[in-house]
């Protein structure tokens, strides 16, 4: 036994290993085709969306999808979300989360592998890289060799192309926040604001660094999803799996050895060619089992199927499969699949419940909303004539396209009178207010009443707001404060 601590520590495996750049190889196959198709559809949708128009009437943006922070409103086709309805965004996020839970429970990280913007942009960047610098082997060879003028030129071209894509894609996101044709006009005429320019630069640089440099690190270390996706999956989830019961033991293919002889030697269908690992965008070996880094892109399936075809063996040595099916196959039993199971049924029910709740609450939302806020300081003012005055802020959110007239009266304190900002200073018992369409009208209302009409320090007071055209007849309870 070696008791020398220095010698013992030198025998310890290193706790950290330096990162090896992942250089994925190109691959052809059905999953790759699907990934290209999704990429094209998503990119076209992304580019086209800000240019779609949606008639909402005069004076209101006709951009189909617009996150109008200046106007404090989100437009998504027929849906309009005002600041006071921001909870719809929360519901939308909950809905998206449940969809993600359901797809993960059914098919593992299919979102990550096929639809996540990080994956799509990384795919696009890798395609450009391959086009300019060649496929995996050529890139590795070039990276290991000393820098030459040709290599420098190729890398410069690649980064130029990446930056162009970054500005054309990341920068494009800005059109979701401003009226797209107006913004283009401002860009052409040079009258775009500094904030917009900064935003375009930030968004573009994010794409450049995330897709060009960080790549698989984003999925492995920065994204929280891999950390808790295992909670959504179970032994019935269809995930990219290496069928070890068929592939092991692995060993190189020898022409002199038939498949029967190979089997007799304890070898399986895996010829240890490494093709599945070489095409993997995160650089892992799926034969080591389900791993956090696996984004479920299924490119290893395409690579292995190609190898199986070439060596005359049945495909799907790597396939979308469940853990239970693998265990059954390893035991020589027929696998069973259960897409509908308690977990997926619960997610589906949740999806339905949230969806129905969102649609009904949106359909039944109040298009005219009144809110009343009493001044906190001062609580009351003693006027020269002996009257007591309290101040209130009355807000009328008119989400309709029509102007409405409102009548405001008071209940609970006899003799209480009102004055509103911008109107005659003579106190009245009935206020007539107008709220313009598609806006929030704010009125400053002061209520005055003789001291003797108050019940004490705090007297209940009710504002009654009526509008025949807006269909409103509501009472708002508050308190009138006195000495
Ligand atoms: S192991 Fe296969 S499915 Fe997972 S990330 Fe790599 S190539 Fe994609
Ligand atoms: S591609 Fe298939 S045969 Fe080649 S190493 Fe991977 S699992 Fe084995």
C-alpha cells in the first residue's frame, strides 16, 4: 500500500477535464429532414409574422402580433391584452408549460431537439460552418493545424456569415415590438431611436454567441429544463434510446466473421463505429444510456440506421423507445407501449382545463372597467367654509372602440357633492364623464360634505357609476375620512 500522500494524489483521477470542442458530422435521414422542415417553417413564420396585418379599427395598430410596450398593450391577432389583463400572459405561460410537460412525458425532450430556438439557430450556424469550413474531419484537421492564411480567410467568412444571420434573425425580433413598416421606414431614413439600435445589437449578439459559441453549453448548463425534465418523464416515455439488448457486446465488424459467429462470440449489432457519437450536436455517446446532455434530436438514430443499412442489419438499433419496452425486449418478451397513462391523462386534463378557463375568461372579460382609489395623504382637508373634503382617483378603462358617457352619483352621505378636474368648480351631486374609446380615462374627483353629515372618523361612501351605452351600473364602496 502506498502511504505517500503526494503519490496518492497523483493517482487520483482529475476532477476537471478541459472541454473538447464538439464538431458534429453531417447526417442524412428522416429525423434530419424533419429538423430541416421545422427549421424552415419556424424561420419563415418568424420572418413573416410582424408583416401580417389585422384590422382592429381606426387609430389602433393593425399589426397582427405586436408587443407594444409604449402603448402598454399586447396584440396577438384577435386577442388584446391590456396591463390590467396581464394575468392572461401568466395563463399563456402556464399553458405552454403544460404542453411542454405533456410532450416531455410522451416523447422526452422533443421540444429541445426540434423546436427550441437555441437548437434551430445552432443548426443553422452549424450548416453554415459546414458549408464554409467543411465537414467534421476537415474542421478537426484544420483546427489542429497551424493557422494559415486560407484557414484565417475561411474563419473570417464564417464569422461574417454568422454575424449577418445574427442581425437578420436576432435583430428581426425588434419588429415584434414596433410597427414593422414604420420601423423599417425609420431605419431607412436614419430616424430610429438609440434604444432600438441598442436592442437590435443586444438581440443579434445574443444569437451570435448562443448559436456560434455556447451551443451545447446553453442546453447543458444554462437552460434549467434538463434539470427537471426527468420529473416529467417515466419508464413509458418514448425517448432516444440505444437498444443495448440488441447492440451489446459491441465490437468492430470483421468480414471473415459471420453474424452467427459474431453472436456466438457474445457480440451484438453495434460495430462500435462511433457514427452515433460523431453526429451528436452535444457530443455524447447515447450508448451510455439516457443523459442530461441529450436533447432528443434523434440524429444518432439516422446515423446508426445508415450504418445498419450498410452492414445489412435491421435498423433502429437506436430508436425512440421506452425503458419498459427495453426491459421487456431484453427479457425476450413482447414490448407494450402506453401513451395514455395517469401522468399523460392528468397533463391532458390540465391542458383542457387551463385552455377552457382562458377562453371563457377572455370571452367574458369586462370591456369597460372602473377603478376607484382614495387619496392616502392627506386623508381629508378642512375647507374654509367648514366643509370636509376627500380626494379620489376614478379610472375608466374603455377597451371598446366607442366613446361612452358615464354618470357618477354618491350614496351613503347626505349632502355630499363632487367636483372633478377640468370641470366647473361648482360642486354637483351628479357628475357626467366621457371616456374616449380604446383608452384609460383618469378623473380626479374631490368629494365635499358638511362636517355634521359624517358619522365619525370614517363614514361609508358609495360611488355609483352608470352608463347605458357601456352597459354599466356598478357601485364602488369606499370610506369618507373626517376629523
Ligand atoms: S444522443 Fe442522439 S438524440 Fe441525444 S443529443 Fe446526441 S444525437 Fe441527439
Ligand atoms: S452508430 Fe450504431 S453501430 Fe455505430 S457505434 Fe453507434 S450504435 Fe454502434
